[in-house]
C-alpha cells in the first residue's frame, strides 16, 4: 500500500469525483423540477433501459458475493499470514512482519474495522456490501416490476426523484461524514444508495419519457458507483495509515 499524506481527505482526484457526482445530483434535481419535452415514442424504451439497469444490478450482486474474483483492487489483498523461514545456516529467522491479520469479510480481522463488519455465528460479513447486496436484490425485483408488470409511479414522480437524490447523496457522504459510525448505519446508507439510483432513474423516466436521458442517467449512476468504490478504497487506506501497528502488512 502506498503511504499517503496526513491530508488524506484533500485528494484532488476524489474531490473531482465528488464534485462531478454532486453536480450530477444537482442536475437531476433541476431536471425533475423542469422536465424537458422529449417528443419521442420509442416503444421499447422501458425494456431496453430496464435490461441495462438490471444488468448493472446483477453485476453489483456478483461483485458483492465474489469480491475477490470480480476485482482484486476494490478491497484488501487475500489472506497472507507470516511464516518463519530458515536462512542458509538452517537457523530460524523472524518473519518479515510481526503482526499478521487474516482477512474476514474482505477486511483485516482488526479492531479498527469493527464498524465495517458484523458476525453471524462464526462467519464475518462486510456491512456495506450486505447493504449493497440487499439493495441490488430489491432494486432488481423493482426494475422487473416497473418494466414488465406495468408498475406506474404516477403523481409521485417528483417525490421519487428527490428521495433518490437523498439516497445517492448520503451514500456518497457516508465516508467523510459517518466514517466512525457503527454497522447498522453503514448497512442502511448503502442500501439506500442503491435504491436511490433506482428511484432517480424511474422518477425521471416517468417525467420525461426519454431514452437519451435515461441512458445519460445510467452513465451517471455508473459514475456514482465508481465514486463510491473510490471513496471506500481511500477510507480503508486512511484507517490503515492511521494505525499504530507499524509492522502490520496492510499498513506498509
């Protein structure tokens, strides 16, 4: 892991991601208040958009269920424990680091990450990923109902969009504002983040009926997801950087 400066929250790259993300949320709010006249009647709009958004949900579900297989860069490296080695004279030498933490729920089994995980019996789960997983499952079902079962939002479209803005906004702000909070809040914020993206897409779709605008929103949702992943990565690195266990493998 590359060492970072103490002003870790002032990363210009993350500042750019957050700025674009919240500008996108602001733009969505303006579009909801002043929806443009689309003037198109593409009959397959909802099935096409539903298929694309549903595919994103499925990929998200797979990523939360199999984080190591989907991407080795999103989380910590796989479990590596220190082992004693012998030098050429046959004498045992000390391992290269003194403290070895197993990875549980793709977090080090360390007290600094206690708010990031929860346990059921002897199994450890990532709180954030569990919230994202449940949100993706609920959203996938809701997408199917919206596209293929004639589910209508009706007069609640504007309210739906603004609830979605709150969901995505707080989902992104959880890292700078709620970084020391306990597992239940992390679970709810990540659940609400996924549902928020769905509410924005369906709310704007009901207001505008524009395939082009729907595709733009899907790209924006992908950008929000990427921003959330980047914030999570930096949050993990921040915790390890501030740790006093200087010999821990995850800090160096």
